[in-house]
C-alpha cells in the first residue's frame, strides 16, 4: 500500500544517523516526508530514485536543533552538507551527493516543489504535506492512513513549531525565520489538517 523503504546500506545508515541525533517526532516526520513525497510524486506520474529520496528525506532535519547544529549555519544548509558528505563516504557519486545536498538545502524554498528533479521536489512536497497538510488531498486516503498508522505524529505540531521557532530565534537570517515572519509559518503548522 505504501512504498517500501529502501534496504541498501546507504538507506539503513541514514536511518541510523537520524535516529542517533533526532528526537522521535523528527524521525517519524522524516519517514512521513519520504512516504508522502513518494505518494505525491507517484500521483503526478513522476518516476524517482527511491533510495535518493529516502536518504534526503531521512536526513533533511538532521541539524534542526540536534547536536549536529553548529549554532550558526541554518539547519537546512548544515544538514545538506553533512548528508552530502555521508553520501560520498558511502561510495556514491558526486552527482548523487549533489542531488541529496540540493534536496535538503532547498526544501524550505517554496519554488522547490516545481524542481524538475523529482528527488529534490519530493523532499519539499513530502515535508510540506506533513507539516502543513499541503496537497494531502492528492494522496489516497488509504495510503495516508497507512503512513500515519506506521509513523504516528506524536504531538508533531507543537514539537515541530518549537524547534523551528528556536531555530529562527537563534538564526534570524535563516529561511526558517523568513517563513515565520513572512508566511506565518507557526500558525500554518498549528492549522494543519492532522489530528494528534
């Protein structure tokens, strides 16, 4: 019913890395980002590399308020760099590392949903679907129910809003801060269509 999680060493390692530094609600959000992004790409008839989408999805928040946050670099850029290095160390090509870097570094940019590279667009649309409910009506209700059953939200709205607000306070020049100030992002999170 929902796409199978890739079982390559690279994918397994990304899961281990995410679980080692992220609180549970962010880990589950990362799983949902993958599944919802894959569902939306499939619904649009787009083919994609599931391993690349998975690795980028699992690591897209790896520096959001975690021990990998350096306190200066916006979390999407910091996480992108760490993920690209992980991909290269896993023996993948520069091109794949660049795809993962771009998917993570650009996932807060609203234009990324239109990126011609499905793995890059997929992280953005999957995360947006999970955080604010964007385009969830395009996902089969059965698939959405299965994803939420396998990866419950665990108070996602309040917990996620708190870490994003902390990021924006610490880094007022970041894209997270711009989303809060320009798009009322915290209110959009709270207004999301999910029950928790």
